[in-house]
C-alpha cells in the first residue's frame, strides 16, 4: 500500500534560515505523489521512495525490523548538509498489506518506473532485499527493450529457489524471468552461501567477487570487471545490501556479517558505478533499526545516499 511522505520526519539543526550555504537536506526537501500524472519535459534531481517491507525477510527466516529502515534513513539523511543543492523529492513509502509479497513488489515497481520518468536518479530505501526484485520490475517497465546489468554489493547471492518471493530470491527471479539480464555480485562470503548457490551461479554465468578479494583495496582486475560489465549493458540496476558491511560498522541489519567489508571500500566501488548515465536507480536494503546501535547503520546508509547524489 502506497503512503504519502511523512513531512514530520524531516527535521534537524538550523544553522541559518536564509543562507543556503548553511542549509541541510530537511530545509530543501520537496514532497510529491507518484500516483499523480505529470507532464515531464526533462528529468531533474532525485526521487526518494521507501520500501517499508520486511515480509520477505520473515519468509527468509531473518531478523524482523527492516520495514522501519526507510524512515530511520530519512531522519539521518535529513540533518546532513545540502552540499550539492540538488532538488530532492520524497515520495513516501510502500507498505505490505497484500496477501502475497509479489503484489506489493509489483505496486512498488510501477512507482519506481514513474520516478525514473521524472528524475535523473531514484534512491530506493529498504526494507528487505526483496526490494531488488521490485526495483527490477520498475527498471524493466521504464526500459522494456534494454539489456539490464544488475550489480549487487552483497555478502549473499540471494538466488534461493523458493515457491514465492522472499528477501533471498530476488536475483534468481530476475534471471529466470528475463533472458536480457546479467548479474554481478561484489562481496560474496564463502560462509554465507551454500554449495548449491555457487553451483547455480556458475551454471547461470553469474559474475562474482569474494569479500576476501576486497578487504584492503579495489584492485585493477576488479575495477576492470566492473567497467566491462557496465559497458556491456544498456541499463545498470544498482543495489547494496547493508549486511555486506562488517557488523562493527553496520550492526543494524537483518543478518550481521563477520569479516564484512569496510564502508569506505563499498563507497569506492559505488562511486565507480553510479556516475555512469546508465544508472537511474540505486537501492540500499536491510537497514534494521531494531538492532542498530546509536543509529550507526541508518547514519551509514544515509551517508551513502548523500555521497551518491550527482
């Protein structure tokens, strides 16, 4: 169910009420309704859309609470300085009240497509990583004939075989339903994926990089792998699961990571992907405020989005 933005979430410290050089995001945010039809001549700025859903996490037997992630991210993002002076519009959240998760994902996907039609960038705030399949539905609706390259920074493949959507099935659903897609995963942990998932990855030609290869720096071969993948596709769908990051930095997630990645390295990888004109949507999943410490994970997610604004 689509809910319009909660304007009361957008508060923060006021250093000046008139001088824009002192403004923070809460002072410049706009609000909109994605169900209203608009005549858009030129895409501008950033759209924000929350996926306040953790039903997929429940079905995947993870820790509940990620549905509170979007609003926690907003609160952290609101107080960050508005350095880019880019127009940002908050469109609120989609919540899950349907009999099946797929119906909520379809509703969300349609709203994603509408945001793509309005904005240069659309930031999608999770919620469980079933947001990725919903994101894909929106990207495919917006680009019906394009070759879609899916890049996921994640400790897990999320290609489980299940009868219905969960937070662990998104990328299998995409690959099985759409022959005009390919999948690259950065940060895979050996201890987080079964042999069956590795075998499926090899059978489907999924490209992946182990977390062990990303502990200290982004090596030239990995940079080349990312650049080649982007080059070979018309559109790039980019998503990050916060459980790829070491639990010392991101304790508030649905499944914490040991031997996870450092945030700066994740940011470095993202900054090699996002500047491409092929990237119109960016989702970050699995921020779970119920298990967070000092809002550490929500603040980190908000800072990622802050750095991603072009």
